[in-house]
C-alpha cells in the first residue's frame, strides 16, 4: 500500500515543476538569456571547428595576411587606427595578390563604427582571434535574444518568440561571419535593437526610450550607411500613425535629433578633411555601378544576378570622367565613388527597360536559398537551403497575412522587410547573400508567428478529437 500511494504523489509533485519550467522560459529575461547562450554557443563552436588550427597560431602579420577582400580591408583600417596613421587603408607588407581598395588612402568607402570597434579590440589583444572572435560571437548571441524579444512583444506568444530567436541564432551567414572580421553580427544587432527600442517608445511615449532609440539608430547608421533608408521608414511610420499626437511627433523629433547629433561629428570630420559632404561613407555610387551597367544587363532575365565581374565599357566611361575632374590624391576615394554613381545613373536613365530587367533579376535571385553562381561549397549550400525552407516561405506568408490584419507593430516589421528588400533590388545583391540577413531576421519573426498558429491549431484539433486531454489539463495552464 505505501508503494501504491507513493506513485501518484510523485506525479503530483512533478507536474508543478514542469509547469514552473514552462512559465520560466516564457519570461522575457529567461527568453533573452537562453537565446543569447544558444547564439553565442553556435557561433563560438562553429568558429572553433573551422579555424581550430589558426586560433592560437595566428597573430600579428600572419593574422592580417589570413584575410582578403572586405575582411582584409577592415583589418587594415583597424591597423592604421591602432598605429596612429588615421582612418586610412594601411599599407603593410604581404598584400601582394590581395584584393584591397585604396591602399594608403582615406578609407571613406567604409562606415567607421566597425573599424573603430576592431581597432579597440586589437589594441587590447593584438591582431589575433583572441578577443574579437568571442566578442563577435557574444554580439551574435545578444542579437538572437533581441530578435526573440521583438517577436514576443509583437505577438505576445512565447512559441513565436522562441522560433524567431532560434532562427536568428542558427542563421548561416551570421554564424559563419562571427569568426571573421566582418561586421554582420554587430550591424544586425544594432538593427534589431533599434527596432525594439523604437517599439518600446511607441508603447510608452517615454523620452528615455526616444533617446535610447536615437543613440542605437546612430550607431546602426555609423556601422553601415545602408541603415539610413530603414531608419527613415521607421520615422515616417511613427509620423503617419501618430500625426494627431503632438507628444509622439515630439518624441520622433528627439529620436532624429539624437541620431543626427551623434553622426554629425564624423560628418564634420569628413568635410574638414575631404572638402566634401560625406555624412557616413562614400560607397553608394560604386555599389550602384557594380549592379547596373552594360555588362550585367546583357544577360537574360532568367539568369541569376551576378555583379562581380569586370566591365571594360564601364571602366572606360569612369576613367574619362575622372580625367576631366583631375581629383587630388586626398579626394580620390570620394571622387571615384561620385563618378561611379554618375555613370550608373546615366546608364539607368538611358536604359530604363534594362534597369527594370536587372531589378527583376535581383528580386528573384535574392529570394533564392543561395545564388547558384556563388563560389560556395555543398555544405554551405545545404545550410542555406535548410534555413530557407524552414523560414522564408512561412515568413513571406505571415508577412502577407499581417498586411491584411494590420496590427500596428507587425505592419512596421513588414514595412522594414519591404524597404530592406527594395534597397537590394534597386542597387545591388551580393552573391553571398549577407546583406539579406536583415530580411531573414524579420521573416523569422513572421515565421515564428506562423508556426505558433499552426501548433495551436494542431493542439486544438487534437483536443477536439481526444477530449480526455483537456479534461486532464490543470486549470490556468495555456496549452
């Protein structure tokens, strides 16, 4: 008899413990912390596996020589800052055969925040993996936590928040880039944090949240100038939805003024040194020309977009315009970007049908799991495909449904998704799809909502077919 009586007592004491665990993981703080650990652990583990032979061995010149393209440019600018040479692309030995722009010149084709971040990290640890890799992994973990909080605040559904946060934690681009000197994890953390603080201000109308949003937005733009259009979309959204509320308009003014005040010193510095207005970076013209020229326009609309190849016709036009300007060495980077933008605009205005075809190609190529023309291995393509199948279709469907339902906060996320996609379609989509990560994070939020609805509907259907399940469920527990 004692044994028989003990069995139900263990079940009775076990059930509250399970419910306490369920309640704990629904709390915002627990959600944020656990997603942070997941995102941090995945990035750290992947980097250790990938660079296991280099983590302790590479330092100093060997570490710098490890990189190429954008990663090397970031490191060289940080090296110049650490060694007191200013904001330039440092000319160090061993660059032969590397793809580096504007060696020895002002580095205004790069927004400054990430370069100063790397300079600060390398000044402490030296040029090695020792500090920047774990810090970037931590930034990726914090990013995952903020995505979870954003989804939780949008739909008040813990399951949706967990799915969105996990999607951010496992995003292939963000996991891969954390162990390399790329700014994706920092940039997209600031993006999601700006949206989250903006939402907090919308809910509370408190000035401290307006100031916080302005600070984060300024850092976001200083990390990459492409943040300016979505930030403008946020401000316009706040003005359109609250134009009758003077307090809200005043808060929007605080957000914009704080952001402008923090960006202004860098803009003034650029004007003093270059004699030209460069608010953050001078790269839009070069990007526009890379994606819109005679060479890429020759290909069929059914050919995946690829803007990485050379174009002699474009190079000739750009060289002719530069020869007329005769820029000084100090203004070369800015002048080249302005000339590239002029050549691209001439092409677009003179060939509107070709430009429209390029936009269509960029649109459907950008929505693929990966670019078939990119130099990616089977494992990378598999990871992109699995992520895409799990997130993008459900996220797009959830976005479309919310445009009909029109809940305010979800419409803001849908608007930011559209603005980010429109910027890529209008200018340039890179073959590695890393600029699309912000769109994927937002679609992950909508996918979380979609999966949560499906799970709830499946649970309700099961309860209707087996009513004894609901009869045994304790009162007050959300199924």
